[in-house]
C-alpha cells in the first residue's frame, strides 16, 4: 500500500488514535480532566485541552503518551491502533 494513500485517509488529522481514545474515555465515563490528572500523577504532562486536541486530531501523540493513555483507559496500545493495522494489511 502506498503510505501516502493512508495519510489521505486521515483527512487532515495528526493522529489515528484520537477517536478511539475519546470513545473509550466516554464509555468509562472519564472526563478529560480525570485522564489528564491520572497522566500527571505518573509524570506525563498532558493537559485537559491537549487531550481534547488529541481526540479531534489536532495534536500528535508521542509513543510513551500513547502507552500511558492506554494504561489509564485499560486498553492495549494495539487496540488503539486497530484501524491502522486493518488499513495496512
């Protein structure tokens, strides 16, 4: 698959995990502030607004941030990347 074709599917978003993060966070009834507070407790500085920007695709996600968010949401990083894996198969 041409990688550029995948980027076109992102429709201007800067990450592929934001929608899944938002869906999982909402299913757990966690506020963005709660997730931010939990991240701060483990030493990862992501504000509530930054989480919002991740969810809407306006901010990239660093690998260690992705791992920490996955842990807080009780989901694997592979599950956060599931749509990407489907598209590159």
